């Protein structure tokens, strides 16, 4: 009886498989455009002048479900006849970090009949990863605009606010019967 009890414990407690995948990346570069032709060149590449810390509060105002990222008060219009002092790609979106984990075990009942159990969790630590293509700022950042990261400053009061995130923690359980 003692031997069969140990075999049952070994069958249930042993043989588990653990997997993990970590995804981490820095934020992509941002190029700000002023949206005005103050350089008088008509090429549409005028940038604002930086006069303060570009990252900080001020973008969300009283909006809920919003994260301040770029402070609109840190920028002023470029002087006439100039292109502005913000360099191309000199600012960055927030980075991305996610940890996915899985746990699984195969249970054998006979030589032919087996049951596989899997538990998988995505973004297991539930870190908020903001969707950089949903930053507000006067132009819709979808498709090609999102890939080039050009943002025009506007007067809507929410320039530089992050308003949408990727999925939170998601878990799933699975059973598979082999026969």
C-alpha cells in the first residue's frame, strides 16, 4: 500500500513542465512636427522648439483613463524662418515589457489514453503596456502614420496623452485527451 501511495503522489506531483517567454523593448522614436509652415519652405517638416522637459504631466488634463507622456507646455512654435530645434526621433514612446508563462503536465491512464493539462498566462505580471499608435495628437496614428511616428501638435488639449493599452493579464486553461 505504501508503494502505491508513493506512485500516486509521484504521478500527480512529478513531471510538470514550465515555460516562460519575456518580451522587452525600448520605446520607438517620436518625431514631432509643428503643423505650421513657419520656415516658409512649404515642405511640411517644421518642428517646434523645446523649452522644457518634454516628458511629464499636462497632456491628460482632467481626462480619466489617460497617462501623461509628452508635456505640451514644453514646446513652442519655431521662430519664423527656422525649422525648430527638436531633432528627428529625439523623443521616445514608452517601452514594452511582458512576461508570458505556461505550466503543463501529461497524465497517462493507459498506454494509449493520455490527458494533457495546460495553463497559460500572458502578461502574467499585468504590466500596463501602452499602445503607441493610440497616442493623441492631432493626426490619427494608424497604418503608415503609426510606423513613421510623426505627431503634429494641436490645440485640442490632449496632445501627448497615452489613452489605450495592450491586453492586460490573460489566462487560459486547456485539456486535451489523446486516445
